[in-house]
C-alpha cells in the first residue's frame, strides 16, 4: 500500500470510529486531492470507501508500477515529450517527482500548435527517435497511425486499464471515442477537453434597465441565448461601439473561422459529409450558416478578423464585449482576476445555442475542436515507459490535479472532472461551468479526425474566410470548398476515408445521428 492509500484508509477508519469529525474528514480528503462529492460518498458508505478509492486510483497505480519497471531497465534515463507551446504548465509540476522517484528526466520540446502535426510526419520519414511521447490534436492520429510513426495503444490499454470508458471517471462520450480512437483502435490518450462553449457578461444580463428594454423590444426575458436566433438578437442589442463594447467576439480570422462555420452547420443537423463522402456543407444549411455569420459581422469586435485565441481571451477579459465563443481555457482565463480584470465574477456560461430543425425541434450540437492527447512514438527507445507516462498523466487522479494549473491550457475531459470535481477544479472553473461543460460535451461533434484531416479543415477555412472578407460570395465559397474536398478524398482514397468517417459518425449522440441521417447509414 502506498502512502496516499494508507492516509485515505486511516482517515476512513477514524471517521467510521467517530474519532474524526465530518469537517475534519472533508478538509483532509481535499488535501489529498479528492473532490467534495467523492468525499461525501465515502462518508455515506465507509464500508465501500476503500474499494472506491482503490478503483479510482487504479489507472494511476498501474501506470506507476509499469513506469518503475520500465525505468529500472531503461538504458536511456530520459523521456522527451513533444508538446504544443503554452501547454507545459500542466506537465512541469510532475517533472521533479519523475526524476526523484524513477530517475527519469522529462524533457519537454515545445513547438507551435500548428507545427506539431508536421513534426510528427517528419519523424515518420526521418525516424530519429527524437521524441518518446508526442502530444498532437486528435486530427493527427489517422495520418500518424497510417504513416507508422506512433503505436497502436490498444494492447497496452487492455493490459493496464486506464479506464478510458468508465461511466463515472472515464473520458466523457463521445469524445472518449472520436478524440482517442482511429478505426476502433486506441491511437492516443486524451489530456485536453477542447470543446467550445458560450460566455456572456452576467452583470449586463442582470442590469434591470437593460432587462426591461430587451423584454419590451423582443418580447421575452433577457438571458443567455438558447438558440442562434436569440444569440444574434443579443449581439445586436448589447453592441455599443461608442464605448468600445461589442456584441460578440466571435472569430473571423484565418485558422479559427472554420470552427465558427462548423458549429453553426452541425447545429442545423448537417455533418461535413454524407455516408458516401460527398461534402454536405454546400447546401441550404451551409448557405444559411454563412448568411448568419455575415449578418453578425457588424456586431463583432473590430479585431475579430485578426484574433488568435490569446488576443481574443485578452480582449474579453478587458471587458470589450458581451459574448464570446471559447474553449474552456477561455473561461479559466476570464475567471481569474489577473487575466480577466473586467470579467472575473461576471460570467454566465451556457451550452452552444440550438437551431430549429424542419420538424420544429431544437438541436443542441456542440463542437469538440482541437483537443490534445498523448501518443507514443514508434521510434522511442523506451516505448513502455512512454506509455506509462501517458497513462499516469491522464489517469483520473493525476489529471484532476494537473488541469487546474493556470500555466497550461488543458481542460476537463473525464466525467468526474465535471460532475465530481476537486476543490481546486471548482476554484479554477466554478461548479456551474463544469456542469455546463458536461452538458455540452455529451452532444459534441468532432473535428476532421480523418486521413487528410488537416487538409480538409484548411480547405474549408480558406473558403469560409474568403466569404467573410467579401472576396467570394457564399455559394462560390462553399462550392469551391466542396471541390477541394473531393480532390483530397480522391487523392487519399475514398474507401479509406469513408471507413474512418463512418467509424466517427457511429459514435455521436443520438439526437445528432438522427438529425443528420447518420443513424440510417450502413
């Protein structure tokens, strides 16, 4: 039994015997990293508490045992980890422990996020062994697996049980599947819950004069938007450029604008392809999405066409807009007083707005876009040690501790991160926002996690951006993107891409499968 297990067992025994107060038990368990929800569950059932703690710590303990064994026989006492710039804050706190306990030095090699995929593809050719662990977005897995640069982790997963699909503390479905699997095989272990949600300025929603004026004008109460129609109305109503306060900070910049289009498209019940790999965005729904975006442009922050994620977060945190579509790190950023001086304590968050379908029903569909994970290089000198690191870092216990660090942008992705969070997780995100994340995540659609995924997304981004800047009319932009998609599909091989696409769309929330027609696909 390791020290942390012994401490938990002693606490449980003291509480069960009456020598430890309820308040003291909760405080002690919080110091050990267990959430209030978990601690309350243990107090209510002291008999099963040891079993519960052992189960949730299982992935961490199994990974550590593997790491000890692999480190002992390793001739190279170093793991090199390729990571995107800006993410190191969630990993660096554990480097000293690996050095002290295992004798393993962790070397983090930072590259811009748009370069990580290219570095992996270069390693497939060069085979230098420079990297042991690589941290790509899920879109890299198909090309990296097919090129042979990373391991299929399935056998290790089956043997060491990281609990990826556990109902209480596994990765939340459907991200559990579309952000970790390629054609049913485990390509990487997710460490970052990159979905987008909507933030509003709560202090403006609670302004009584604005509430009355809004209700008089639109005929319903001022609140966070439930639909994209309400979203547009709020942007128009709150827009106050004379005071440098804008209706929304939605992206129109190259590289980001595709996600704004994709989000609206899936809200209308359209996916990116049909079951035969024909692009479906050059449709009535796609044109409506572009028209809505063009109409909103006049109510956007003037820097919307040049925003990066960091400049967007900065502008919102300075108080320069009412609404923002952000990754969870954007909420973390806006909540912290140091980075969100105008927004700290003044944010109301909600799931992504719904759209009304032809049958009159509302479809809530979110977008799980980007999302990093750990993959193991085929050319690593210590592949088992590299896998152990990936499982240990993404285990239910270590991930709960790692995510709240402000020096990185990993966000909640396991179910208990959101529904049974630790005190630190709550302090970083708030209990309400964590529940919002879970409610949004269960209805998310993935990025282009397909062979050639980066090519598909760039082709779409290029054309949507051309439409937003006025260089192309909506129909021309979508038709040109569709032709580019067809060329990519032909070059890669239709059967190959279709197999991957059908595997992705099989693992979507049922309302989205039904609305898109994917529920009837073979």
